[in-house]
């Protein structure tokens, strides 16, 4: 999938080998907010997730159609007008349950485990357990959130490395690399679309979503440190405002054991996501715009290092698919002739 200013295009290699390209107009749900610095990042991310969901559904639909057609052909049935049935209520409910379970597992892995690791780290430093430290400083909060951030980063790297061994996911990563090298080649020479020239470029690109996730984790360490310190440094005053029945309830104090209570900490982190995404987006944007700046370049290059996990060197056939999508966006955006899609010789007459 490729996205321009006002259009997006999706190219799919069908079972016949033929490349099908579909496009849609890109209309933001939040046009005013996507132009506001430090706010636009979250809403641009929301729009991209919506667009990505559309692309996944469209590609999956065509995959199912091809699978049904192949099954029908094997049985000697007609394959014309073979469509995929609408999902049943049972499958929709099952999908919702899986999403809830997945969210619960994500909370356990990305929240509980990092917090436990942070607690043990304080003992390794010789400071004792986090909850026993008197008058915790900003440094203590920074170390706690830094450890949590590193554990999250480690889990992210480990998960991507593990699933990347699967044949299907490796193929997805190859197409991801194909998107990058087509963009890199265009930014190097807008007119040269020879396969050898395109394949000579890197599969890493500074505006990749992988870099965004890494920067998001790093910025989160700093942001959450200040939020935690703000509550911890004012713990006595904040707890004094709560009635006794509240303090003795399941919710308990607003701040205890040198960290905000769970009913503050986790909602606060969720509410801070738009700010976190907004700051991270501005970092990526500025780092790419001022790539030559010696202070911003290391941050961008650090994020690009992790693209080795989510990209692979694509084949020429995969580059052709990416190029078909890219050229359709150019055709819809720029004043150029309608591009011809490169098709394999075996499917030229199909």
C-alpha cells in the first residue's frame, strides 16, 4: 500500500500472477487537528490505522476469493462470480473476544512484567526496594521508567524476531522492504524505474512506522517519568484530599510505595497516549527534515536500526507490486500519464 496527500493505492498479486490495483480517496476524520503541531501525530496515526485496516480487509478478501475459486476449480465447479460470504455473528463475536484477550495479555506483558523488572533493578543498584526508598528523587523515577522502557523494547524486539521466522510473516517483511526501496529510489531519481536501479537501494527508510514505535517507547520513558514524579513528589497532599473510606477501599491511596496508584497510573498512561504520539511524530518529522543536524540524526538512525527486524530484501516480483501501487498514487497526485502495470507473461491474456 502507498499513500499520497489525497489518495491511497493498494496493489495485490492475485493467484493468477496478475497484479490488481485499487485506490481510494484519503479523507482525514480530523482535518483541523492533523494540522496542529504536537497534537496532529495522534490523529494522523489514527487515520493511518484506519487506512491500514482497509488495506488488510481488501487484500484478505481477494485472498479468500482466490482460495474459494481454486477450491471450486479442483471440484470441477464454475469459478465465475465466486464471492466471500459476509462474516457471521459468531465469527464477529469470536473476533471481539480474541481482541479482549489479546489486550489483557498485552497489559500483562507490557505493563506488569516491566514494573516487576523495575522493582528488582532498584535492589541491584543497592537502593533497596522501590517502595522502601524515602523521598524518591526524579532520578529514581527515571531509572524505574527507563528499566520499564528497556523491557518493553526487549519484548518488542524478541516478539518481532520470533514471528519473523515464520514463512508468511517473512514474506510480509519482504513486501515491507519493497515499499521502502521504491520510495528510496524515487527520492533518489524520480524518473528512473529500472529494476536494477530500484533494487540497488536500502530497505530502510527514516519515515517507517517501526522507527516511530521505537521513538514512542523512548519518549514514553521521559514523559512517564515526569508524570510519576509529579504525583510522587506531591503524594502527601494528594492522599490528604481523599476520604478515609476511599483510602481503605480497593482503590486505596492515590500514591503509595513511591508510585501512583494503579487507578491513576494506568488511566494516566492511556490518557497520555495522544501527547506521547504527538511528541514522537514531531521528533520523526524534525529528524527527517533536518537529517543533516548532528543532534537529530542519531535519534533517527537509532530508530532505523530496528527496521532490520521488520524488513527483508524483496524479490523483483514483489518490487513490481510495490511499484504498481506507487505509480497509481503518482498518477492520482501528479500530472503524469496513467502508468502501465507490469504483468507476468503467463497472466497477460487472463
